[in-house]
C-alpha cells in the first residue's frame, strides 16, 4: 500500500509539473504571437538606418499563418521573410526622409538568384535617392555576395571568406539502385528534353539534358557576373579568374582582387555608419530600424494614395501544382482558382497580377487554373510575374496572361509532360516472395497495376494521353503568346530555359519582377489611384492559430532543419503526384 501511494503521488506530481510547463509554454507562445500579430504603427526617428538582416528563408509572400513560421523551441517568430514586404520596405525607405541609409547584414541566405535579383534591382533604385548602402558579412555565401555587391561599400570580417566559385549542377541517378531492388520505372514521355525521368532510367545525363543544363546555368552565371561587374567596376574575365582560382577564400585575397572594399569587424562597420550619419561620438547609438519593425511604419506622404475603390489584385502561387485545396506551400487548383475567380468577379479589382514560383506538377490541375486565368483576361488585364522558377506546369498557368515578366535568372520553359508507372513485379516476386492473382470483369479492369509490366495496349493508351496533354499544352502557349504551334513545339519538348533565353524565344515579354508587374498592371488598367490587395485571402489570426496547431511537429522539424527541409518537401510533393505530370526535369536549387 505504501508503494501504491508513493507511485500515485509521484504520478500526480509529474502530471502537475507537466501542466505547469505546458502552461508557461503556451503563455509564452501566445504572448509572442500577440507581439508577432501586432500591427501598431512604428515611429521612425530622423537619421535612422534600415537594418536588413537577411539570414533566413525568403518566400514570395510574407506574413503567413501565425504558426507556420514560428519556432516553438525559442518561442519566437522564425526568420522567414516575404519578398513582397522586403521590396516594399526598400521602396518606402528610399522616399522616407527619416531613413538615411540601409545596412545589409549578410552571410547565409535561403533565396534563389531570381529572388535576389529582384531585391538587388530595388536596392539600385533606392540608391537613386542619394542614400547609402553598406553591406557586411562574416562569411558570404555566393548568393549573399551577389546581393551585397550592389552596396556602396562591401565589408568582410578579417577571418571571413567569400564562397565565389561558379554554379554547379549535380544530378542523382537511381537506375542501378532500382535494378538491384527489382523495380522497372516504365517511363512514358513526350519530348527529348523532358529529362525528369532520366534519374530513373539512366546512369548519367543524356547529351540533350547536359546541353540544356549548361545553357541555362551558363546564362544565369553570366548574368550574375554582369551585375557584379556593373556594380563593382570589375571586368567579367577577372571575376571568372577569381572564381576559377578560388581567390576569395580569405579576406586578404578578396580585398586584393577588388571583391570587397574593406576588412572590418562588426563594431568597425558600425563606426563607419556613424561617420556617414554625422554622429560625433563613438558612443552615439545608431537608430537601426529592423525589417520587421519598419514594415509597420507609416508610408511617406508621397507614397500615400487617396481613398479609392480601385484595387490591383496580386495572386500568389507558390510550390508544386496539385489538385484540391492545399496550403500556402503549394499551388492547389481549387484554392488558386477560387482566388482568381474572386478577383475577376470583384468589380473594384481593375487588374490582376499573378505571381508564380513553381516547377509544375499535375497537368490537370494546371489546366483548371489556366481556365480561370483565361476567363479573367477576358474581363480585365492579367500580368504574370515569375520568381525563381515558373516552368512546365508553372509556365502552363502563366501563358494566357496579357503580359509576362521574368528575371534574367528565372528558370522557365520545360514545356513537356511525362508519366512513370513503376513495375514492382521482380521486387515482389523474386526479392520478397510475394505473388498476386486477380479476377476481372472487363479487359481493362486492372488498368495500370504496379505488380506487373504494362501491356502493349496500356502503354499505347498512356502514350496517347500524354501526347494529347502535350499538344494541348503547346496550343495554349501558341494562343497565349501569339506564336505558331510549330514554333512552340520547336522550343518545347520539355527543354528548360533561363529568363534571358525565354525572352529571346518569345516565352516572356520583358525582364522584371513583382514591382514592375504591378506597375504594368496599373498601366494596363489605366488607373491613377489604387490599393494593392493580396489573394488568396487569409483567415483571421486566431482562426489560423487554431487550425495550425495540428501541424506543430512539421513546423518544429522545418525550423530545426532550415534549408535542408526542402528535401522533405520534395518527398511530400512526390506523394501528391497524381496523373500525368507537367513538371521540371528535377528540383533545381541554385545558390
């Protein structure tokens, strides 16, 4: 009995302590989230500096659900930032008389080169105001250096280095592994460049795939070199020599080769900023305004619009294209179609900007979204803007827009389709000793089975379906871009292009990002006063809060893994693949 009470009281004590811990955790969460959701106006003092510390993931649309970007271990919002908010803050800072300059605090960034190019372009426009930009990093990743190179002065820690070595694209091939376990992928595709399937059927790249990768990677690298050359007044040949010989592997070499303007510690960089601000004493505090605070600062008078009913709708589509009604990390056909439809039916919306960042996905879901874009374009201007990637299905849903923007570093094209039906008969029969038998009522009752090879008739039916989807794809592109179908077929076949080549062959209209797309939409809508509204519309804060608690585990893993979480997202995306796919050949991540 004594032992019984001992264990009972121990259990009660443990339960009580657990309740106390949970109480304090949730109290911290709600207190932090309340701060996170707070939108009180921030007062900016004169002679302030916008502090842009871009050390986390940059997504197209900021201010997502209250828990999606929340770190439950530190009980603080995570470092994820929205490109839309970054661009707005830079534009606002350029016109804000209380902001004297921008401090770029860089090292490691989770952003593609097209995203960085958009931020760079905004900073170049900011410099026209005559205000300064200072960049500093303890260690610059290649993409961080690309952004920092736009600064008036670029500083590096004495013990730091710059990762500047060119772009490498490496593919993983699974054919030998599949052979060993007894899986035949059974690939059916259209287009010699539709290399999404190569990792399953080959041991190395095909010549066609090697050709296209070299073309778009080379194009992106050349554009990066040109931008750095223009900003740093260095010749492109010199930059290639620096990359070829790793001449930025320490601070002294980086300075000798003109890649930076000085070697400093953080406190010395702050002294430099004090001098620029005209602060006399080293002890004078710099009025740094963080990105998260400045986005709640009022707009300068020159940027304020009069009360108006006119709206420019910005519809954000990010992630793989799937059917149904998914979350913000994917382009779900029901959710995105509904958003486009709402913007179309709202008479106060005078134009629609469709922001796309996707490597494609379901061909059927892409067609559902394209239908809504076509309907919208019949009633009001529609401008598409591409992020780091808008390829295959991502291009499919853009092609009917009145005007298409992409950055030189955007990856696009990949006009092609494919299907993979794994035959696991050898794995089941020979490796695992599992056999199957069946009874069917009709010839194709067992159409497409994983435990046997495709029949000739089945393969022919699937090939016909893929051909039909491909020809539908190129007809949509031909209609939207005003090109002959034969011309689209020549640049199609699943080939991937950089933004530079996409403009040359007529897949896009001009170079530019989100800001230019909005300006074009305003021009086409012929409005002077307007306000920006974002779609899909978000639920209120506490509704999102309650809904998001179910995914705490995934968000905890994401915050722990950082940019490595993308590999989990790729697996999740693969689980959502249904039917014929219009996708990029592989996951392209360039840093």
